[in-house]
């Protein structure tokens, strides 16, 4: 890590957001960094043709195949790197769509100029999600690895509502732009309290910058519960990720993004998704708990890989 005059360091924060949540989380994490006198420069990840928010039924499910298969659907607005080429730390804040990084994040990481920028940079990734983040995080790790970036830490903030409840609140938010609590349901998304408390991670990141040793950053973040690993949810997520891959390829056989010929297959997938959420997922959780003792070893290995060990190791490429 290079030294900067007066111990003032420059931090580049890239973010993609529709609702504003990813930016709020990044700003909260970065409060202690700003308070310490560091220079923070925010860079929005913006598609030339923005995705709608709130979503329509059609637009929401239309984004599924390409999200899962990592196929960007359009270009991003040009990002100016001239004022951050010498940044000491890069933070990337975003979200997952369909158990994969969101489409704008795919486009961001696949951009040639972005890959050139990330080379050699220390990178912390921040994710705000409903409750499934493992497969998206794994893909982001792959992107950073292939760009020759230095992946030093990640933070995951989740919706704390029970799984089936959060399905209802996320639908209310994404389709009707109603995040607040209503009709007996809690507020959607990451809670305001959790967003505000995320500033504790910024304290740890700032300490890392001051001592110049990024190797122990993730362990220090984990002591503050930067990532909550739920084995049962991960079990369902991994199964869903595989099946989503089959569905995505099935839909793409009828055409690319926006092709009307694939409308029927997308509608079939939407029916399947709700079946999975309310029928298959509970059954999957039951299977997990019935076979828990047989899975302890693999659970420990998976938790170590996804929560502590940030090297690429022998993780399989995820597509």
C-alpha cells in the first residue's frame, strides 16, 4: 500500500442502485473513513437505458435469463477514472438479482476499462440483499480475480424478516415502491438500523488503511458480523442457482433480451418461481435439516470459503 501525504487516502466507491439502498449502505460504511479525513469519491454505475423502478411484471422477469447467465443487456454510461486512478482502496456496492449479481454489475465487471482500473487495486465489496448472497458473491470474486484485483473484504447486509414474509415485502417494494411497513408486514429490505450500524465496518476498514495490512481485514470484519452465513438458506440457494441455470438457457433458446418469442417461457418461469418460494423451498429446508449431520463438514468448508478465505483457491467458475 502506498503512502499518501499526511496519511490522507483516496477511496473510490462504485455503486449501482435503483431504490437508493446500495448507496445508503455504502455511505454509512464510509462515514468513519470520511471522518478520518480520507478523500471519498463516489461513482455511480448507470446503464444507458435504466431498468425501471418500480418494476413492471414483464420487465422484472425479462431480466432473469441474462442476470443468471451473466449476459449484459446494454452499455453503461461512461465512467470517469481520471480522479481515482491513484485510489488507495476501491469499494463496490450493489445487489443480487436472481441469485447472481445484478445486470448492471455484470456490465460493470465485464467492461474493459473497469477491468484495467481494478488491476492491482484493493477491493471491498458490499452487498445489500433479501437473504441469498453466496452465489452472487462467488461470481463477483471471480470477476475481481480475473481482473487481477486484490479482494480484501466483503460485507453483506440482509433483510432480517422470515423468508416467506420477506418475499411479500420485496414484491410490495419492487412492484409498488412501498418499502415502509404496512398491513402487518414489516418494512422491506435492509432495516434502517442495520444500515446505520454498518458504520462500524468503516472503522475497521480505516484501521486497515492506517496499519497498511489488508490480509486480516476480513477476519476483523467477521468479528463484527459483517457476513451472516445461514447454512440452510445457502443449501436452498445453491440448488436454486443450478435450476435457474437450466431455466435461463431454456428461455434464451427462444431469443435474447426483449425478444417477444420467449414471452411464454418467461411466464412459465414466473409461475415456477412462486412455486419454488412457497412450496419447494420449505421442502428443501426440511431435507436440509433431516440430513444436517451428514453435511457438517461441507458446511464448515463452505463457510470458511465464503466468509473468511478470500483467495480464489479451487472454486469452480460460476456461470
